[in-house]
C-alpha cells in the first residue's frame, strides 16, 4: 500500500510554514535520500510561495492543496490551487550567459522546481491549477 | 543571525536552519541593510543550513553584486545545498573546498 499525505492551507507564509512542518514529519523516517526529500520540499515551497505571492488578483488568500504519495520507485506530488491560471512549465530558465554582476535577483524559484523533479504535468480544471510531479527514489 | 566584522574587513554572516520564503521575509530588511553598508568582502556561512529557497538565492545575488570587486562567497554549504546553487547557475559563489 502506498503511503499518502494530504493537507490544504489558506495561502499565507505562516500557513506555508505549517504545511512544510507537516510534510517534513510525513517524509521523516521513510528512508528517503536527502536529495529526494529536498526535491519534494523545494517543489512545495516554491510553487506554494509563488501562488501566495502572485496567485490572486483580489486580496483573498488562495487555497492550496498538497497531496503526496510514496510509491516503491517514486514520490508523486500533486499541488492544486484556486489562483489565476499558471502553467509552471512555461517559465523560462534563467539566462546563465548573463554575468552574475548583471543577473536579475528573482525568477529562480520555478526553474529550480522544473530542474529538480523528474516529471511535471499541468492542467487547468474548474478554475483550478493542478500540477502533478514525479520524483524518482 | 549574528553578523560580525573581523579585522580583515570581511562581513561574515552565519545562517542557521531552514532559509525558506517565510524566514527570508523576516531577515531580508536587516540583511539587505547590512550588506548595503558593508565596505569590503562578504561571506555567507551556511554550516547550519539544511534548506534554501529562491528567496535566499535572491539575497545571495544581491550580496554578490554589492560586493563587486571585493568578493562574495558561500562557505560550508552541504552537498544538497550546493546542488541548488549549481542548478540556479550560482555555483561561482561557492568557495572551493
């Protein structure tokens, strides 16, 4: 039987901290490599933080759901939110040809996620963004 | 975070724990002010750090650009943290150890 985890938050940085603690507690003791755990945590942190910062046009906090499933050879991560349409796969990687002295500070979060997960899918359904990722063990 | 300025003029800043978006939002104002005031080289010591978010990478880019000519470097990063800097194209900041 795969082990699963689900939690929904009303998006704020305080709620994100609560989510991170719960994810960390779920992953601890599962004999996963530090890199695997880190990739899961980076994906949740960056996608949720992005939704909290940019997800809504109004002042309302977006609702963010995280579902994790630990399977024999991979972890599946599903993140859903009710923010504006956003396909993370469309975010370009940073231009590494630009010297560090002139590099822009931001824009690194989503490319980090895209580089650290093995697969990522996206769909928009019923006003929600649904991102499905797979990270190999 | 306890910034210290040793005699050689390098601003050394040790970090602890999880440098996620929420934590970076807490420390950003003070950290940017100290970096902007620093007159020489800047070193971030990540010996006690187990997670960095893109918010922290932004602060590293800021520090690198402010320390122009004098040097900015990251020391004591774990292999997992080093990987994040490499993916982000910021591995030039890592001190060779």
